[in-house]
C-alpha cells in the first residue's frame, strides 16, 4: 500500500463548527474527534453519512498545520459527502 509522502497527500475532509451567532472553525481537517452521545468518535475523510447528538466535552480538530480544541456543552453533528458540520 502506498504511503503519503507529504502533508499534501493526506486525505482531508471539509469541517465547519458553528454556534448560532458565530463560526468557530471552517476549513480542511485531517480528523475531528467529538464527544458523541454514545461515546467519543473520530471522523476521518470519506466517513459514511451520519447524524449524531453531541454531549458535553471537547472537540479536537487536527489540520495539516495545527491542532485545535473546542469545549462544548452539547450539539449536533452531520457528516455527508466528505463534509462535517457541527452545530453547538
């Protein structure tokens, strides 16, 4: 199996994290880890479609350049067509 030779070869997904009144994050991510209602889950590129409630905890976003975290009280996550939308 071929291995990624650079960060440009890494598979990415499109991620948007929003509150009612502001956008917290919008861009490409390598992975996003969320506190799902059934437990912590990590989403990678080309994940199957999914809708899940989120509980209190930390969202961890890994991008090609950095890693960021967001503390949330609750929310909802939707995955569709390699795009992840999180409303908190």
